[in-house]
């Protein structure tokens, strides 16, 4: 009985810490956005997720394909926000719940990190990564349509863990299904399912991954993603992808100043960043060699995942700005699709945390190396809390500022819906709110 009581107290303590991590991560993510960003709906958040819920309701939209795949979490957040918030606070509620989604990722990284890693500090460093990725405030934090970037950070951990009880097995299976039903690229990590697959408690996790993955594959086959082309005069090549990776996602692990990166390239070429890449590869190899089996899987998955996600983003939606081999300094300085770099930078940060955990062992050399790497992760997360880069959402227009005019239009024209501006403030980006909803006080 006493043993059961101690175990219950221990689990309650762990759960309490996880809740605290969730709250702190949510608050940090929220704090990195300015008031105008919080009050402005961004891109697909308004035009697709909120608008479609307003017009058609949750039942018709929860599993509605978007861009060739399912997006479960954004649909749920759009429905929740539109249900609980007044029109004046709709955008802030979307932002807050999206930040809470990042907080949930942090909490889960802490919990799974405790299970898979061996040092007590590593789970907390992992939890700090999602809300503090240097470039995250510009397009990713506080938006529903970019939550998939943060959900992906969880995938290697939830697929590698072998649950210790049927309760944790069911919970992990639910997390896996939610992630895969929200982000097709999670399927890239399918090989990790083989780790521990002989353990029966992992089978529900495997089943959830396969079932949700099958749903995404069928959706993509029946409702293929429209071909997108952002004006690339020539195809984006593998060389462009490699050069771009070394000069954008890799440096933005430590800085948000792409103009400074471009200035360095102009002065010294790409050599400093190639050297940085070689050093990082060497550190990762050291972690793989000296770490345990789970370290090897995690380091390989996060490093390769960072490269694969960057490659997919550039090759699937080519643009002239992605031709990095044709004027690398200029393309880096004016790289606008920063969300493509954010997820890869996040994976590289996670890889460094895991590597530090792997290196921690007997001998002062290993421990010193682990501390240096941990500091190399922690310092930029803190220093870059206030990202100085421009965010399009910071220009508005806010939703609250348009509500009075929208209400008046509904009353005057006897219409059922009103169109409001959002960010980007240009066609075809508008949000549809029903007049019934706009009358809510």
C-alpha cells in the first residue's frame, strides 16, 4: 500500500511538472508575439479554417481535405475558438489556442524525454525548443496552419517509445493519431515504428500510425494537392536545396539575422557555414557513436528529418527565391518563406539536445562536451526570444477593428455573411464570418 502511495505521488509530481511546462511554454509563445499579431488572423487560418467552420460547421469540415491532406488540429482549434470567443476576441483566441498547442508539444517532449533520455536536464531543454525556435514568431507561432511544424518535433519520440503500461500505450496511440491526421509528413518517420515492435504495448501505437497514415494517403489520392509554382524561372535543384540548408535553417538555429548571414557570405563566401555544418555533423556522429540505441535513432531521425522537410518544402513548391546557387547572398537576405526554415531549425536544436544527453557519461571530456552543446542550445533560445525580424501579421489588419463595420453591413444589407480583411491583406485572403456570429456580444 505504501509503495502504491509513493508511486501515485511520484506520478502526480511528474504530471504537475508537465502541466507547468505546458503553461510556461504557452506563455512564452504568446509573449513572443506583438499585440497586432495576436489580433490578426493569418493566411489559411482565416480564409480556410475559420471561414469554413463558420459556413459549414464542424461535422462537415473536421475531416475535410485541405491542400491534399487532412488537418485535424487546426480544424478543432477553429471550431473551439469560434464557439467560445466573441467576434472582437476571435483572433486572439485562435492565437492563444495555437500557442497552447505549442505548449502541449513542449509538455509531451518533457514527458517522453524523461522516458527516453538519461539526464534530468535534457527533457527541460527539449521542452524549451518549440516556443523558442529563433525564427518562430514570424510565421509559425500563434497560427493554426503552422502547428504541424511543432507537432512534427514530437514524432521521433512518440514512435520510439515503448509504453510501460496499457494506459500510456493508449495515450501515445491517441497522440500519434492526432499528429498524423494533422500532418502527412509524419509518415517520413515510419521506420521508427520498427524499434520495439515485438513489445505488445507498442502495437496500439503502430496501429494508430498506420490507420491515420492510411487516411492521409487515401485523402491525397482522392483529393490531390494542387500544383503550386511561385514563379521559378528554372527548376530548384538538389544543389539549391543543399546550399540553402547550410545558409538558412542551420544558421537560424543561432540567429534570426539573415541579413547578417548574407553579409558574411558576401565577405567570406559560404565557407564559414560549410565549416559549421561539418562541425555539427561531427558532433552528431559523436553522439551516435557514444550514445545508446535510442540516441542513435533520435539523432539520425532529427538530423535527416530536418534535411528532408527542408527539401520537400523547396522542391514541392518551387520559387525563384529558392535558387540559392544563383546568388546565394541575395537569396538568403531576402528569404521570405521563413516557416520552411523554422521546422528544420527546430529539429536541429532537438538533435543537439539529444546529442548532449548522449555524450554525458564517464570522464570529464565527455561531460564538458555535453555541457558546451547544451549551452550552445540554451543561449540562442534565450537571446533570440525577441525576434527582430518583420512579421507580416504585425501590419494587421486586426479583426476587432473591422467588427463594427461588419455588424453594420449585416444589419443594413440583410446579408447572411460578411467578409473581413486578414493578413496577408490582399486577394484572395479574406475571412468569412456569419452575421449571426457577428451579433454575439
